[in-house]
C-alpha cells in the first residue's frame, strides 16, 4: 500500500504520491505512508546467549545536569523520552534519519493535509491503564494550552490538530502539506489522560507516569533521577532493573567516577579525560551533536531591548571578531571543527555556495564603526552552564570581543532551572545567549528557531523574506525544490545573522566494557535507549 487509498483525488494526489516515494528516504522520512511491519524496538546487539549477563543489572550514568523537572511537555532537559519513561507515536533510529514505528504501528496519508495513525494493540501506561487515541489527543491539547508554555508546538509547527476517530486511530491535520510531519509528531510524548486529570500537573511532575520501558522511582533536582525497568512493557522488555542518572557538573569528577567504578557510563566528558580513559581500556566514542554558538536577539523578543544587537552590522561584526580555528584547535583539542555557518555540512539543506564567517578583526572593527560604536559597548552574555566547554567558550568570547572590538562582555551563567524559565519566555533573557543548537539531519530543525511566529520560542528575529521562504519550505513536498528553499533561507540568515556560529559541538562518552548495547545518540544530547543496554560479565 502506498500513500493510502488516494485514487479519487486524481492526478494531484498522484503527484503527491510520487513526491513521497524514494527521494524522501534521504531525508529520513518513511518513503511510503504505510510503516513497515517490523517490530518497533530496534535490532538488538549480541543475544544473551552470546554474552553472559551479569547478576546485577543496574546502571549508573554521569551527566553534567538533570532536567529541572520530568514533565516531557514542559522541560528542555534531556529528551522527550525522559529516560525512557515516555514514548511517542514514532521514533528516529540511531542515525537520526529513518522514522520507525513505536506506539503507532502504521500510518498513511489520507489527503495532502491529513495523516492517519494506527495505534499498537496492547499498549498501556505504568499504572496498567490502556493507552488509547484519547491519550494522544489529550497530550496534544495539553501542550497547546498557552498556560503550560510548552516548547512542543514550536518543535512541531506543522500540526494543526489531532483527533481520535476511534480508540485505536489517531488523525493528524497539518496546516499545509508537510514533508516533516513524522519528525514533528516524534516530539510529542504521550501522557495518561486519566491520571493527569485525576492528580493535576504538579502531582504528575512529582510522580510521572508514562508508557516507556522504565518507570519513575526518584527525582532529586540538581542531583539525580532514578528509574526502574518496567518488565510488564508489552513490546520493549528491558534487561536493566534500575538506572541512576547523576548530575555531576565537573567533567573531571565524572571521569574520576568512571575510574573508581562509581559510574558505569560518563557523558559529555572533557577531551583530555576521554583520551586518558581510552588508554585505560574504556570504550570511548565522540559524536557531533550540532553547533555551539550565540543566539542574537535583534528584536527584543526575550524581554530585553536589543540595543546595539538590533543592528545587522553589529551582529556581522561579532561574527567576524572570533578566531574559530584557534577555539577548535585549542579549547576543543581538535575534536571540533570551526563553524562560522548555521548548520553542519551533510545536513539536508546545506548550502555550499554560502561562505562561512571567518576571523577578520579589521572588517569587524570597520562594521562596528559604521554602526556607530567605534569605542565598543557593554553587553551581557547569558548561557546555560551545562558543561565546562560552554563556560570556557564564554570566557574565550569575552576575551575576543574585548581585544578585537572593545566590547565588555559580562558573563552570566544560568543553572538549568533558570535557563528553562528564560529560554521559553517566562523570564527576560539577554540579547546574547550562548548555547548549543542541535542541527539534526535536516536544516528545518535549526531554521525553525528564527521563524518569527515560532509559538514556543517567541519572536527573537524578524525577517519577512526569511519567513516567506522558510514557510514555503515547510509545505514543499518535492525534495529537490524543498532543498533549494532551505538553501535560500540559510543564505538570508547568513547575510542578516541571528546566530553567531563558533564550533561544532562534540559529545564524548565513555563506558566500561561490562556495559553492552550502549549507543550514545548525538541528536538527543547523548542519551541512549536504556532498554537496549545490559550488563555483562
């Protein structure tokens, strides 16, 4: 079956069908609208028969921080899976390109703006309540309630509405034909309607219930999250009985924890530590997770007047004032690459004709003078202090801006709870804020941040020409035409920059060889799928 039963829609839908077949495989979208019949869980590693399981199946993982809360609809920390307590209709495989079935076993395009999903029979929540289409509708209605201030609508901008024709069927309406609907629906974690209506948001955040292979046990803000294997999961049977995620801000302490075997896995390690741990016999993997850079709010959407940042020439000057080669080779020890460009090469939509910003202090000074700031100015730089690399990058920017532009940068690191409040408009945030932007495998995941009507992030940039081209790209089903639109949108952003790209962000993970099946997922902050992991002797 391909793209549903669409013969009645005539030649228009035939063209739509042809647009979906074949070329979209390169975008990581299922080529046909009917999902494969293979099991939803990814292919396992070596079977237990090939590996001798350890008697104790617990795992302790060290990470720079833990989320401010465990509500998958209100917090940016980690992923929507929240340590595999929650699930979505579909998921992305480890490459970030292929869409796989999860709570939905198949889907089809009924007409250009209507998708129909069939739910997996037997799915249930941790309290034993069946998971139905009503829970999916409830989850969407919850994230679109303005009072919740969820980031999900901004991550799923194509969705207009979700309804339930029956308990096993979900119908998703899009605002226009959407080539990215499957990626967008993957951002919606499904929560239990009955439980939430009974206990309310606060109790749900204190004792969350989902449908994933792990269930909530303990949460200590800024310290740890503990989840236990839910052996009653209908189709994802975990081997691990308990996983503890510890917040350890100092990467050297995380490395020491690995050496002392207090940690089984360490994420976002320093480069010196990673090299030493590899010599000591641990497994070490580095993955690119996006780009580190500075978001530049030119319209004051964050609640603070942009001042000099409103001028395009100032933003261009900042982009020319940083020696990215020095940053990549020095602070990042050559693990990263300079990134004076919005997205990484290899991402769909990459524009090879657009030249990255290079280090040119003379041009930077000239632009700043033309903008009326020959003697520089004072400016705050806020950032989520989630790793030593981010903090050291902030110090490097402070030095570069002072030396090359006489700009006095005041650094203001933020703890995760405050960052969440600021980034999603609950508190004012500075016009410059440093962070990591995950580029995924499609440029849309970066470009959506600069769309002036982004419902969760808010207006931090306003370029009508960019809005026009970007919106057209979200509705174009022909991959070749869509790629050209993405490239055009990127060219606009490079000339009128809302983003000061610095270096590629690299996540280095290490783990003991007694941990089997660990796969750090670069596009999900390194978090693995815990149900794939087991402890071996």
